[in-house]
C-alpha cells in the first residue's frame, strides 16, 4: 500500500531550479533511498515533504491526504518526522528532555508526563542513547547527536521517518552500528523510511528502492541493483 | 531534591514574611516591600515569555502603561477591583493583537521591535492626552498603603505561581524547545506560533494589573512616566542578575535591586542607568547564571 505519494514537485530558489518535476511513491514499511551529488536537491525534497519549504508546484499526499500547504507541526502530527542533516539538538536541555518534548507534541501526543517520559526512554533505547539520557544534548558527540535526531523523530510516534544523512561524519564502525540500528527499528516498529546517504554501501544495503536526482531532475528510480546498472546514473557518477 | 527542599522551606517563609510585614507598622518598610513585590511581579511575568522562549522583550513596560491608562479611564466609573481586572484584560488583549506580527521576528530584531513598539505606544498615548488637554490625571480615592501592598504582594505571588506552573507544564516544555531551536521544535510537532502567542498573552496580564495598582500608589497618571522605558530596562537587568534558569531568579534579582536602590539610588539617582549597565555587563560576562546560579552550585556540591 502506498503511504507517501509525491506528484510533480518543483522548487526554484530565485533562478536556481532545486527540484524539477519530481514524482515517486513510497510503499508502507519500505526503506526508500534518495541519492544524488551535493546540491542535487535531496534536503530540499525532505523540507518540502515535511512542510518547511513550500514547493513552486506539485503536491504531496500522505495516506491519501494532501499535505502540501500544511505547517511542519501539523505534518508531524499526521505521522511524518524528519531529521536535520546539520543536527539541531536542543543543546541546553538534557537528552531525555529533548525526546520528551517530541512525545508530548508529536503524532502520538500525550498530555501525561509519565507517558511521554516512557516513550522518550524507549526512543533513546532504540538508538542506543539510553546511557546518555541525563547528559546535556550539547555535550553529545556528533555520532550521539545524529542518534538524538533519530530518537527525537522516533519519539513523536511518527509512522514515517525522513533521515537526512544520519551517517555522514561517522566512523566506519559507527556506520555499521547505525545500519544495524535502522534495520532493527524497521523490524521492531513497522516504520517507513526515506533515507538520504552519501555512504553508497549503506544506502544500497538498506534501501528497497532508490530515486537518483541530478541537479533536481529525477534520472532513475528502481531497486538498488537496477540503479547500480543504470547507464544515466553511471554517467552522472562516473562520467 | 535539595533544590526542592530549599524552595519548600524558602518559598513559604517568604510568603509568611510578606504577609506579616504590614504588622511591623513601619510605612517606610512597607513602601520598600511594595516596590519589591512590584518588581517580582513584573520580572516573573517577563520571564514567562523571555526566559522561557528566548524572545527577549525590551518593551515589557507597554503592558503596565496600557494597564495604567485603562485603569485611569475606568476607575471611578467602575468599582476599583473591576477597573483593575479591565487593566489586566486590556494588556492581555493588546498582547493578543500585536503578538502575531511581533513574534514573527527573532533575536535582536525582536528586542528592537518590542522597544520601538513600547515607545510608539507611549507617544500615541501622550498625543491623545495632549489633544484632550490632559497633562496628568489625579486619583483621589486611593486605598491606604497596606491595602495596596497586599494587592501587589498577591500579584507577586500570582506571577511567581504562574511562572512555576508554566515551567512544569507541557506548555513550558514546548517553549523551551522553541528557545533551543525553533525549526526543530516545529518539526517535532510543537505548534510554535500558538505557544509563543499564549506565552505573550499570559506574560502581559499581570503587568497590566500592576500598572493599575502602581497608579493608586503614585495617585496620578502621566503617560511618559507610565510608559517609561527605564522600567523595561530594569526588568531585563533584574532577570539577568537574578538568573534566567529558575523561578528564583526574578525574586533574587528584584531583591538585589531594591536593596541597592535603598542604599544607593535614593541618594545618587543619577547613577541609576550607569549601575544598571555595569551590572548587566558584569553578570552577562562573569555570572551568566545570575545570583540563582550561586545556589545551584552549592546544591550541586552537596
Ligand atoms: N533556502 C535556500 N535558498 C537558496 N538556495 C537554496 C536553499 N536551500 C537550498 N538551496 C540550493 O538548492 C540546491 C539543492 O540544495 P539541497 O540542500 O537540497 O541539496 P542536497 O542534495 O541536500 O545536497 P547535500 O548532499 O550537499 O546535502 C543547492 O544548489 C542549494 O544551494
Ligand atoms: Mg542535503
């Protein structure tokens, strides 16, 4: 069943066409990968889906409901949550308090602090941050802050997570751990993911389907094997 | 735990001292306590918006001023308590109306905008009063000082209670998320515009009533004085000196200021702005957690 349907999304920043007529759909429970060089428009596409950027044209629907034009907090409460490529922790409060806010306000919004705390702790455990719950978020390492991004998105109770380069800047061991974490999340929580990664091995290993963007233009869509064999993709990546 | 103990003992002690004070029979003392209660009420209300969300307002006096003006216009026609309620309500409505556009800008722009708006409001009221031929309006039927003191004391307690409640509520958690990173807060479902507006309105009501009570104490209304920007500067300085991280901060900051003013400013009023500026710089540079930071360090060591 289709959970997310993106139709003809375009976005220009002044004269720059960041996205040109991008269409695709994501099946429930899938991991959908996005690839493309720096500046290809991957983060912009996430921001359009999550409501931070209004597209110049096209529409996005989630569970057959049009979400284009809705505010980011409304879209989050409908069940989509994104992470930020450049991490945005609530640096001055504890790691646990970071995720409690998500649980209080997200899709599974709860008015009970006890419930929110439980959901928050569960999210921290899922990404391996439970041991740092009482630290200030600003004191985490980069790898920790990337995990916190995921935990905060998770704690909203979202059904669909948009993860923007959560492996960038991590050591190879940390990348392995992150792949294991994501696989486990998908298995245990029945979530749908969109992934942006420059770590090609990880993207190929995790994704069911991949969309390749070149300067905002979709050039190929298919399984990892199809993408790896696609002549257009090879041309863009290897000249 | 220790922090809770300190508040559980210290809080009620302060309240008891405040309630017992008029029975000491010294008007001089009660005048000081009136000022202290007023600054606590104002600074505590300011902190609900500014310390919680990081939207630092330099125009908090505008709510006092509006409260004063509405009070002077309604008092006499309406019973005093009703006129005071109107003052608070008017300030709240004003916050609701200007909140949406004002809270769209952030950081230094918000600081400047709030300052500018307060000055604008002052000049508008000054113009209205001038065109009406009113240069200052007098109040003749003001209650005695101990009554006024009790009202102001009640406002200080109410303002502090509101700050405590907001800090420990879902609303407060949302406001802190806004302060830490507004885009990230919105991305996890925090309705940022609505929460900021709620905080703005809640923060405005008590200063509105304070404005009315203050008139009863000075017994005349003069627009330039009711909207004096020095009141806004003082509030911000007290909040920073006391510390923005806890509800104790505004109490400690106000206490320090009222003491200082008794010791110094009564004799050297021309030093007021200089000392205000110096304290601000010293605390921001060397004690960013303010006076309440001292307590926290002690508690942490134990
Ligand atoms: N707010 C903005 N204003 C103007 N231009 C922007 C804005 N955001 C992105 N761009 C431009 O749009 C293009 C796409 O940017 P985007 O961040 O989506 O790329 P990306 O695929 O995420 O790249 P990277 O792999 O480096 O993260 C870039 O040329 C970028 O400079
Ligand atoms: Mg990007």
